[in-house]
C-alpha cells in the first residue's frame, strides 16, 4: 500500500511540475527577452558632440527632402483642401499614383482607345499650385485594356499599354499639351507587392515587360519637353530589381524605390549599397535616385501622429544629408478618411478630422535653417545624432534624439572648438518647444555645454559671436 502511495505521490509531483513548467516557462522566456532588451539599450553609446568650427566640408542643400507623395485613399483631389498648407512646405516635387484607376483617364470607342484628362488635370493643377512639379506613377492598368478588367493584371495587348504611356507623356510633357518640363514618370507603384500585382523580374507577369512597353511608349512620344522615365518603385531597395532594370537595355532616366524602416542608419546603408552595385555600370552611377515613399513602417501607426514620426524623419534626413538621394518623398501629405486615432500616414489629418497638422509637418522648414557649409561634427551616439553647418557667421548644430523603442533620453555634451576668443550667444531651439539663449566666453577657443535631449526630440543650436 505504501509503495502504491509513493508511486501516486511521484506521479502527482511530476504532473504538478509539468503544469508549473507550462505556466512559468513563457514568463521566464519573456523575462529573459526583456533583460536582453534592457542590456541592449544599456549598451548603446551616448552622444558626446564636438564641432570643429574651422573644419569646413561640403555645401548642404536642403531641397532633397522637400518632396512628398500622396496616396490614393480617395479617388478625388485629396490635396485640394490643403493647398495652402502644402505650399508652405515649399515642395519641389509631389508624387501621385492611381492615375488610371482613380481618374477615369482611358476609355474605349470601338476598337480604339479614348482619353479624358479632366479629372487627373484637376489634381495636377493643384500640385502645380503648391509650387511643385508632378511625379506621375504610371499606375494601374486601365480596366479597359487589362486582362479580366483587373487593374493589377497585364494588358490584353501590350501595344495598348505603350500607347497609354505615350499619350500620358504627350499630354503633360507635350509642347502642344500641358507643356510641363522635367516631369518624372515612374513605371508602376510597388510592383512586387501582392496588392499591386506581385510582378516578378521574369515569367508571365514580368515587370521588365511592363517597363519595356512603357519605354516604347515614352520613346514614341512626339514634340515633348525634357522628361524622365524610371522605376522600379519597389517596396524596398532590391539588388536584383535594380540590376535587372539597368541591364534591360530600356530607357532608364532615374532609379526609384520605397523605404519603410525604423532604423535611420539603414537609409544610409542603402545609399552605399546602390552605389556599389552600380560601379560595373558607369553610365548609371550618376542617374537621379528617388526614394519615392518613406516612413518608419508601411503600416498605419499612431507613431505617425506624434513626435515619434517627426523624430524619425529628422533622423533619416540627418543620415542622408550628405551623399543621399536626389529626392526623398515623405508619405503622405494628407490622411485618408476615418483615421481619427492619429494612425494615418499623413502630415495633415483628413477633412473629417479637422485638417490638423501633425508634428512631422513642422520638421522640413525647421531643418531648412541648417542650409550652409557643413562643419566636421564627431561624437554621435546610438540615439542622439546630428550635423553642423555655418552660414553668415552663425554656427548651427541640429540634434535629434530618435529611439525606435520610444523612451531613451539623455544629457548630451556639446563642445565647439577652434573658436575665436570672445563672447558668444548660444541659442537653443526645440521644434515645437522651448527657445533659450545663454552667453559664453571662449577664452581658450572652446565652448562646452550640455543639452538635455528628451526622447523623440529635435533641437537646433545657434552659436553667434557678439560684436
């Protein structure tokens, strides 16, 4: 009897142990994961900024980030209600997609195609009214020529797709049409994405075929101003797509892709990569490179509604301030409807949410203050990064504290070296925040101070020598 009881007791203990393991193992794994995350954060490098005021580098032009994209969440002129606010952003380029499925451009009359530009012209007119040039993403396949009428399918007749592209270019770039100069025509939008067709680099649904007939249409366009044809406008920078397009033998005037990554340094890595990939193709190394959509995630997120999205934008601009793309397009100008929780991609909320400007809206003009001659800045950290310039004898430093995890703040030392002896005023301006000034004496050609950088903050320091 005692043996049976001991066996039963042993089985009971095993069952209890097994149940305990099931209950506590996930908690243990979670605790280990959190510990690793904390250790990883703790192992990050705090910034210790030094600006050499005599070490002058290249001229910084801020135009490249004054480019914006508007998605097609509504099939109307979404920018019309924010024309003035968009003009205030001083946009150089504004990208539009959904040309053929949202604006009823292409029809059929018997065996021939007809073209009605009235709806699309309204949107292009709005873009021009903001002071920008249009970038037109040639998308999607007009239903009247698409296989099964599906706008993400190939056409029944590739020559009709070529004609659609030809007529589009003749209408907007044609000297007897809209007579616009320097328009970028991008072949499709995110062709690799299932939502937009799952195009490949070969096979029955080949992007290279799609592009080839677009290039035929572009080359057939008559009496036109200078324009640019390019792509592939993929969801990321992919070597096989870039090299495939370069080696296709088709007309390629620019290369484009999208980047939705939370790590700003990856944007700089992409720039180095594409230059490296193109070295064997010297005729293509100097082509304009356009990131025609960017953000920290391709999904809707409340981060786009607050300081997180603003700090990410500033941190990306810092990474691309030297040797970056020709243009980088913030996606997007205005939210679609029904996004009152702040999760929309827009810089401005939708009409049904009051057309309110989000923090990200203010980044572009704030950073324009940094135009000038770049100075050598060292000591960037894992979270706080920045760059320095000088213009009209004012030394400026942009600092951004972006933490992808959302919580890191730090006290950042900032030192200016090789200054002339004398008195200086240091003005510190936080975007949408405090503005303070302090006087310093540079008795040994150096000024040193600390600046507290809260999580997801952007600041510009301006150092001016007093008369």
